[in-house]
C-alpha cells in the first residue's frame, strides 16, 4: 500500500471523521497540517481548486470529500468494514444525513456567540473576523437555520441517535460502520472543540457512552509530514492507472478527455478544472498539471458534486 497522507488540521470535524477511520482500520498515515482559511497555496497545488478540509493523498492521486475517502480506505483495508453487508444501504444513507443535516444543525449551534468566543479566546480579534469572512464566502447562497431552530433540531437529532443506541453499542449493530463516523464528528466538535457548548449532550447519556466508544478507536499510527514533502512526493509519483473495468457512465453528454470543471453543490463551491479521465457510477477523476506537483489525478464522488464542461 502506498503511503496515506491526510491533509487536515486539529479542530476540523470532518478531519476527525477520517482520523478515526484510520484508527479503526489500524492504518499508518502521514499528517500534513493545512491552514484553516485562505490563502492555501500548497493545498491548491494538489487539488487545483478544492479547498475544503480534509483531503487524502496517495502518491499523485488526491481524493476529495470524506465520503469518497471512506470508500478508498475501505477498499485499501477491507477489514474491519465500514459497510456491513446486511446494512450497507442504510449505513450510506444515514451517513449522508449525518454529514449534511446533522452536521449543519450541530455547527450552527456550536458556533453561536458563546461557542465562537471560546474557539477564538486565545486569538487576536482579526482572526475571528477572517474566519467568519472565509466561511461566509464558502457558504454563499446556502440557506442556514437560525441558531434557535438549529438548537431545537440538534436536540431532536441527539434523541434519535440515542434511540438507535438503546439496544446496540453502535448505530447499526455491535460494530461501528460509516454512519457512526459521520454522526460522531459534529458531536465531537461540541464536546472537544467548544466544550462550553457541551451541556446539550447531557440529556442523552447513551450518546455520550457511544462517543466514548468511538473515541477509544484512536487515530492509528501518525507521522508528521510537511506540505513541501507531500508536493514533492506527488511530483515524483505517477497517478494510478484508471481501472480497466471503470465503466464510463455518461449523464451529462460530456465525453472522456473533455476539459471540465467539478465543484461542490453547496458549501465550498470553488471549482477544480482538468481533463475528465473517468466518470463511473460513483466518482469522477480529473487529470491536471501543476508546476510544483506535476501530473495529479483528483477524484470526487458523484453525489454532492456538479460536473460541467469548462469554459475554454
């Protein structure tokens, strides 16, 4: 297996999701810490435009979106699986809900005035303003709940998770699946990153006990790595060949080999442009070239992303 490089930062909730998956699977990985806000020149050298955190690098292949990263890690290390055969459809649907609906309710609650003040307590005032401006630009056009509505929703979602844990140690059985990792990370942010907001969890002790079981999975074996080293490794590597059985699934009338752009449907819509190398049932692959990183294949899941012919 090629070296796994996770580009992340400590307080990123989606990064915690992937760190725990790495721990669950007992994998060794290299850690590249990225900035929380723009500018991110080292990130863009590898992704070409995508700037959300985290992303996963394996040689000259870059994987965007944690839903896809989970698929990749499960393929590389099949046991223990993230997708139990008896419930893999339910697990994926529940994970998608957790990564979107649950996540946004939790984060609106988490980053209310009290939570935001705690998060930036040791930072200069301009840091909080810069973070707010950065995330405001990333969420342009999104409909966000008001804090009171988000709080009510978050409480309801916590109760529903607690109901799922009445008879099980994890959401869908005796072992964690992809849904557990997706549901855990916004709650982790509440408990660990903005603990002044963690009282909301006290009403659901079953959820707290589940969170302890999830945290005990750990983060695997981590080694520090620099962005410069990661970019140099990419430049010295060759992207993995496109699998011969990667059947082309054309939903857009855009041929393979076309110059295209891919962007998120909602949050963080900065596009990545490149040559369309694959469009399978589940993912897109773009080929792009960078002066520092060389030839890179950047991979996106289909769900949640928009493919367009690029304006040449």
